C-alpha cells in the first residue's frame, strides 16, 4: 500500500487543521492506520491509531481530547483532525499502516511496514 499525507500548514495556537492520508494499491479496511510525528531534534512519537475501521481509537496523552483519527473507507483515506493546537504540536506528521499489527504494538513506530512522506505542521504562539 502507498500512502500520501497532506494537509499540513502554518496555524496559530488554538487553531485547527485536518491532515489526510490517502492510500492506494490496497484497501485500508483491514489495515491498522496510525499517525506519528517528529519534531526537530526529537524521536518520532506516536500520535493516534486505530487497528481496524470502526474499532477502538488510541491516542497519546499529549493529544487526547484534542485530536481525532477517523477513516473514510469509500475514499481509502485516513484523517487526523487536530483542534486546540499548541506550539508543541509543531512537527512533521507521518501516516503509517500495517496489515498484521499486534494490538500491543500499536504505539510503536517499528511495528508499521508502510509510511507516507510526511507533512509539516507549524503552530505559532
């Protein structure tokens, strides 16, 4: 499966953005889908994921209550709605997918086989 992430940009603190991750080559219905981010000088960190369409969503503590992951199976696309953005949310955001993900590894970046190219999100204070 090929992934293309887009929708990043520059936004003021408190604002919102919606990231999209368009998949091609395979339907994502049976794939675990996730968003990770990497800020300058920091390691890539987990943001949000769900293992299958309609199943439980998982979030990092830093974004819980502000970000929402969702899917549109008809468009083969995953979204990350980001509200109440903070300067510390500034990072390159990556979408990831894996078909054989073990639930216990859902927050681990090395558990995902497929990655998009990343989209920059910058939140100004």
